[in-house]
């Protein structure tokens, strides 16, 4: 019985994640979540207490805080930025629903934005720290720290949905490793970084 209950709870959370990512939190009803999950409408209240708690459970279950915090010990600015680029792209490609959900909440400036900030800001603060340290130590060359932070975050996290732009493209969809390599090259060039020997 406990196993069935656990299965139904995760089905509800997965259904909510999918629908919130596609339509947004406000445009998704509890009834729609339950229809998607194949669950009785009363179960959202029974298991979670309401839609907002389901939203928080999505982040509890699926936001990879442990993977990001594992990067925070890297003190070398170049290696640190490269590691964050790689990890964010891996997360983005592995769970596009989570990224879409976060982006939608940011765009809508929702009442849940503080929850999002609490989760993502440690990584963004680390990017800012590494950019500042890299400039101070002569690895990076840029004028505004704030603007550069936004450019870097735009490249690695606020990456637009490829499907929308597909008619403009002439090359096949790149593999994840290629995207990591191309994004890293792009960001490092933008930061004015030149490796030793160049």
C-alpha cells in the first residue's frame, strides 16, 4: 500500500512538472494535474495540501542542488567557469522541463520567485565570484561585471528553445558534448581569455 501511495505521489509531481513547464503554474489547474497523472483530484490535497506544495515538491525532488554545490570548491576562475558551463548544460539537457519551469517563473515574476532565487542564486553568485576573481587575476578582460554576468548566464542558462529557431538553422542538432564545447569557447572568447601559450 505504501508503495502504491509513493507511486501515485511521484506521478502527481511529474504531471505537475510537465504541465507547469508547458503552460505555467497559474494556467494549470489541480484537475489538469490529476488528469495527467491518472489520479483522483482529492489526492493533491491529501498528499500535498494544495497546488503550491506540489510546486515546492518538484524542486525538492528534481532540482540538482547537490551537483551545483559540488562545483563551489573550484577556486581557479577558468576551471570554475568551465565546470559550471558543463554542469548547467548537462542539467539543461537532462531536464528541460525543470529549466522551462524556472524560466517561466522568472519571466512572470511570480509570487514563487523567492523560492527560485534561493535555489539558483548560489550558483549565479559563484559565477559572479569567479568572473570577478578572474578579472582581478588577469585571466578575464571585460568592463562591467554586472553586464558580463548577464551575458554569461544568458549563454548557459537562458538558452532559447531551439525548436522555435529551427527554420533558421542549416546544421544538424549538435550533441551535448558539442554544445558544451561550443558554449565554453564562446564564453571564454567573450571574456577575453587566452590560455597559456597563445
